[in-house]
C-alpha cells in the first residue's frame, strides 16, 4: 500500500499503456545511450499512481468576476469609497475573516482555504476567462472560443483512457472564451442543456440547469427501443469503416467516431441518467442544499463526481429581481446592478448551497479526492463606481488582484495564502500568477504541465509555459 496526500491507496498492476511508457523509456535509453535512472522511472510510476486516485474538481465559475473586497478580502479600514457596506466576520480559524453575508461558510473555516494574491493581465471577460483557464493570453480580446485548451479539456485529454459511460468533463454551460481549441471537440464539455448565449458577451440569460428538469427535454433522454436502434446502427457504422485513411484525416472522422462512441456508451447506460437524477437523493439532503438553482446544481455536481466525472464546471449565474439589476452573472458594473443589493439578494443562497456541498463532501469522506473551487476570471475594482444615471454603486473589471476559494481535494485547508495592500488593489505577499493555480490542479491530477500537444499547425504547445504548484496547499 502507498500513501498520497494522506490517503492510503494501492495503484495495482500497471496497465498496457503504462508498460508501454516504461518500456519506451528503457528502449529510448538503449537507443540514445542515456540512463534515465531509477528516480525517473519511479517518478513515472508515481504519476500513474496519482492518476488512479480518482481526483475530481468542481469549478463553481462566477462568470463576470466576483468582488474580492466584498466576499473574501474585506478591508474595513479602507476609505468608504473602497470598503463597501459589509463587515468582516471571524471564521473558525483564528485570523481568517470573510463577509458577514456568509455565516454558514464562516463556521467551516477548517474546511476551506483562501488564496488572496492571484493576478493576471487581462481585463476583458472572455480574454480574462481564457487567460485564467488556459494559462495563455489570447490574441483576440472578445473571443467566443479559446485559442488554447482550457483546464477541463486538458484533464479530459490526459485522462481519456479512463473514459467509459460517463463523460470526464461536464458543464452546465460553456464559459465565454473557453473551449478545447486544438484538442478537438472530443474534449469539449458535455452539456445536458447547452445555451449558446453563455459563450457570448450576453450577461442576462437565465441560469442554465445542470440537473434534470421535469417536463423539459435534454440530452439524457432515451428509451430502451431507441437504445436497441442505436446499437444496431453502431453495427452498421462498423461495416462502413472502410474509408481511406487519407479521407479520415481530412474530415477528422476519427474525432467524430470518438464522439459517437462516447454518446452511445452514455445514452445506453443508466449510470449517466441516474447521476443527474436528484430524485434519488433523500429529502433531508435536498433540503440541506436548498430547493434553488444553486442548491440543485451543486448537489448534482456532487452526484456527478461521486459517479466518476473528473471535472464539473457549473456557472454560478443567478436571476436578480428587476429592481436590483439586469444581469444574471457577477459583472457588477453600476450600469448592470446595484452590486451591494445584488450581493444581499444572492449571497444567502450561496451561503446555503456552498456550505451544504462542503459539509456533504467532508461527511462522505470525499474531501480527499474532490476539490471545490469558487472564482471568476478576475476581481472587481477596489474603488466603487457610480457611472449609472441612478447613481447606484458598482465595481468594474480588475485583474491585478483576485481571490480564489478552495475546499477539499486532499489539499491543506484552514488557511489564508497571500495578502493584498490596504485597498485590495494588488498583492503584496506571496504574489502569484494565476498559472500557479492551474499548476496546482494539474499536479493534483498527476498531469505534467510541461508536456505538449500539437496545435492545428503541428507545433508542439506545452500545457503551461510558467506556473508552479503552490507549496502551502501541498
């Protein structure tokens, strides 16, 4: 037996793929005359062991950019034009404070960590999302689809050998400026109820359900007779698999075949539909999360990772009352909403559902292998803005400092990492590029972020060109 992140596990016998990797390493040494050494071979074995550890991520994506000053990095001593109306409250960890609007989460201080010192250089929504989730600055500013693969797509590509009837990467929506890029559509997120508006600059669409909605069609519905037809059709497709390889290369039929096989496996399996079916949860658990969009979404996220999904992305949209604002995301300019009224309206629901998920993961012993992340593409301006004709308050885009909320994942919880200056304008302690966040996630998945994939022009592009795992978390 071995131990990883405090968890005992047995990696078991190496599979054929792993033997090929080890054999290739030894063969390469014979050919080149180099000696990789036992340490390198053991390091490869460790990576294989890490990948078998069933690690998963739930990304609760606050598209638009949440305000770090009003949630997790309050500055009560700052001037009034910076600090906002909310007071900080203590958590169960001495010295760790968060907004008074999140008392249930504050009671779980030992079970989450705040990283307050991330930054990057892009201040547009899709550009910022692309930068944060891929590790690369995009050439375009307002791009719908990414130029480099996002975090979930990289996970899907690296763990594709584990793909069975459940998708590895599931989302309720596609984030604006994200996508699989040159990894291909086989590594895009599976979305049961996709809405194209989520990949545009529109900020007022209704929240998209990740969970099954009674009476509403989705991509999970299939009858037994339809299942039989699909299997029969699959036999016919195999009979037609005599097309020339050049044609397959030109039309990317191999990627299409992967998608068809995955769709067939998913639709003919009851496990996928059951994972989305909240009626299988008892009333006590459903009430704990709350009968709300966020409550049902996060409960579905827990069910999905419990079933074997490795990366679940859930957009944290919320329908505000008309008098509060017109936006459904976290893009709290004064022209979109009264930011403080918006937070008073939605944070009680956030507090209920997020605290329920954290407690549920720990109660079920899933906290060692499931990491919950809440963040957006950037923070908000420290100075409050009042551009709207009504004079209502808002905050604009701000990528020079941002905060990420983490819980579980076998990482070290109950701490605050980094700090910003007295107005939360920029980090002053443990200053980190947002790529350090990606490097930490890849490390936990056992993914070597230095490895490369060929882009559409055949050029090898590394997963990350910079960024290192955060030692305080590991």
